[in-house]
């Protein structure tokens, strides 16, 4: 017999349960900056970030509810006040539920490369997704993206480097000797231990005169 599903609210909430545009201040009870972890998986980066940056509010977005709930359990165990996981599609969230330019940074680590050429259209990074990031991230805010797939990195870099709202920046150096605490995600750890190159990108949304 399967185990009953534990109610992890407010740490995990399906996107479909929200109505209208999300009110970050209402969700977190404060007006601190908000950063998104898109495709947060099991939540290592999300959880570590809530601990390392307690003045920032962190929102993980995960399509796979099983994985997203794992991350939410980490937050619930710590009784985190600045971390939440939303279960659902990132496109839907950014397109309809996030207030324009209300996010200080978006993090996209190791998105699914969809290896087969006929499946490339399913990749997260597209022209549409870059536009969604531009409408979500505030002026001066950042987009971080890492991947272990060189081909996909060049696709991401081309989309972001040529977007009129973003300026490419050199990413901070990766630590030379990585300990468990230095790995961003569980997948990052596996790929580094396997000897893979990690391709990293950082972009800042441009300031516009009003």
C-alpha cells in the first residue's frame, strides 16, 4: 500500500492552487528580494541558498512533483521562512503568475538537454523563455545558468547574449577544490566527479531610463 502524501504547505504548493498574480510579500511575510530556482529538482541549491542568504526569499519551481516535494521536505524540516517550492510549469509561472520585473535573479542549473534533435524543441531555453526572463527579472537583476552539455550551453549563450535586455558578464570562478558544500546541485556533484566540464553563464538585465 502506498504511503499517504503528506501536506507540505506552505513549503510545497502546486501552481494550480494559486489564483492570479503571486504576491511575494504575502507569501513570505516580508518585502525582501526574491530569487527563482527554475527546475529546482531535489532542492539542494534552494535549501543551501535559504541558509546562506537569509535576507533573500527563494522560490523553487519544479515540474516533477516528486522531486519538488523532496526539496520542500528539506525546507519543512528546517522550518524555513524564506524558502518555498511551487510545483508546476515554469513557462506558466513566468507568463501568467509572476508580477513583471519582481524577481532579483533567476537561476537555471542543468536544464534537461533533450538529447535527440527531434526533441530540441522541448528544451527550456528558447526565444520565448529568454523573453519571459526579461519580463520577470528586474533591471540590474541577474540570470545564472550552468550546464554540462556544451552544445546546449552555446544555444543558451546565443539566446541570452543577443537578447536586447541582457548583458553577458563573466561568471564567478568555480572553486578549484570542490567540497560537498561547493556543489550547487546533486547533479553538479555527479558530473564533476565524472570529470565533466561545466559550462557557466551569467547575464545582467540592462538598466533602462524611464
